[in-house]
C-alpha cells in the first residue's frame, strides 16, 4: 500500500493519530542528521565566501602595487617653459631636476625645390615615353628613379615610390601644376634632381631649379653653449629631456625641470592603505568570534590565512630584487610595520629618500622596467615582483582557487548525502505506515469483537432480569 493511501485510511480504529506518530518517529531520526549536514554546507559556503574575500583583498593590493611597478610611473619631472610657443619640452624618468637657459636661433629646415609649370597633371612628358630621374642627396648619387608614366602625376608617384629621402607633391597654383620636392631637415640633406630622356639628354621642360627653401641645421644655445642638430626634435642634449623646436625665441627662455612627487607619495599611501585593508580582512576571516556577516570567522583555524599573510608581508619586508646603494627595501623610504602589525608610512623619511636618492627609489620598486607581466623572468623590483607573485596567487591553479574548488566539490557531496537521507526517510515512513496499518487492523478487529461480546452479555443479563 502506498504511503499516501495508508495515511488516508489509518486512525479510525485505535483513536491514535498514527500519521503524526509515524512522522514523529521519522523526524526523530532525520532532523539531527539533516541539521548536521546543513551545518556543514553552511560552514563550507562561508569558506568559499572567505576565499573570495581573500582574492578581492589581494586584487586591491595588486592594484596598489601596480601603480608603482613601472619606471614610467616615476617620471616625475614637470617641465616649466617661459616660451612654450617657441619650443616644447617632454621629460622621462631619467631626467634630473634643474634649470636651463634655452635660446633658439634657427630651426632646422629641409630643402624645398619646385619644377617649372605644367598645363595639367596629365601633360605628356618626353613624348609620352618613359624616362629616368637622377637624384644626388648630400653629394651622393642615388639609384635612378624610373618614371614609367610620363606625366607630372606619374613623376610624383615615381619619386615617392622610390623612398630615397625626398618626397614630391603636385601643387595646383591656379595657373598651372608644379611638382614640389621636399628633402629631410639638416644641412647635409641638400639634393639635386635631373632628368634623362634615355639618350643622356634632359627631358624637355623637366627641371628643378626653383629653390624655395635651403636645407639647414637647427642652431640653438643651452646655458649659453652653441648647439647644432639636423632635426628639430632633440633628445641627446639634456639627459631624459626632448626639445621640440618650433620657432626662434625672443632672447633666452627659462626651462625649469621640477621634481613632482605628489603622485608618487599618493600611490605609496594607497599601498599602505591597501595592505592594512588586506590584513583586516584576514583577521576577520580568522576570528572565530567575529560577528561580521557572511564571512566573519569563516576561515578560523585555516593555515591558508597564515600562508597568504606571510607571502605578502615578505614582499614588503625583504630587500628588493633590484636594490640600490642607499635604498634597498621599502623600509628605506619610510614604509614599515608598527608594533601592532599595521603598515605605516613615514612621510619625512620618504621625502628625504625622494630628494636625495630618487633614482634608487625608482629602481628599488621597478628595476627600471616597464610593462612587466607574470611571464617576465627578469627582476621586477619590489613592486614589480609583488604584482607578478600576487597574479600567480590569483590564478585558477593557485592555492586559493584550488581550495575554493575543493570546498565547492564538498558541498556537492553534502547535497548528495541529503538526497540519500531524504530517500531513506521516505522509505522509513512507508515502513512505519505499513506496520501501523497492521496494528490498526488488529485494533479494529478487537474493538468489533469487544462490542459484539458486550452486546451478547447485555442481552443475557436482560433475559435473566425478566
């Protein structure tokens, strides 16, 4: 008989709520076991939340280290130029603070030469037959340029296609078309261009004798010293500084290279904050008495907490993989732990380090490298190495994710145990109800016999009384 049928038919003969009795017996066995499994699931789910909390705190710490792991992030020179319209200035991480007098006397120019005028861009040249152009650049003859389309436009295309350091443009002046040649800047880049009709003669009407601009070097002074260069972009005069010359200055301009460290200090403060937040997270996870919802005490007694804590503290305590003579570790720039294990920043010590040993501070954190990745094998400096190691800790194959996956698998097993328990309890309920069905039948029969005997006895007594 099915459980539902038994439940519907019992209870009529004995006067006992046999369904409630059966359910009570099943619950007495089921509930303690289910509660134990549910507690294990809840605890394991809290662990998984705890693992996620560690990963989040580590990610925040990695972000803080990433702000000081590239040499470019220590490019803190801020140029100030009193004649910015005459020349531009950019500075990289190797630039040093200082002041300079810059006087631009002449910018570098490229030779510019024009041809005679042609009626239109398709005017036939050399009778429409191919010809060559002979270029001499800086006094050196170049390979002949073959003009297969014998028109002004074809000549321009051939010159540009040859890629010999001279470019050509076809200019419509309104009264005709001229081919304008432009070389590269610098006095040594002067050129001549002649034509050959294939017989050693010049092509009629193809000549470049109209000199519009002469090739010349840039001429300028740095702190009173004369300097010449063939280009207007100069990066080899002042270390770490590129000058872009636009036009002549009015007298000498003042160029100040000032050290700007506010951004660096803010990033180091951010690192200190991120570490202390990370440590606070670990303490909450490891405190069995924590009242923080969701993950407070979730990893109490877990060795993972100390493993992660030790690795991260080592990033900060140990010497950098690229130490300097005076700046070897974070402690040398004022970053250290107090007696309570809280990370602190001594700004006075940091200011002194940045002022007196800026290059070593940069190298200690970055190893002078940029764009480092988890796959870099070279030394990355304190911050560079920290970023790479934290990235490895956060990988799906890392210790944290491995334990999280193990916990997830354990929850699956616990839920399977619940399914087995539910199935067993259903069968137990069916067995109890079957047993109570037999009992109810016996009780029902006994009650019927009792009532029958009672009636018989009462009839006999009535007969005697009459």
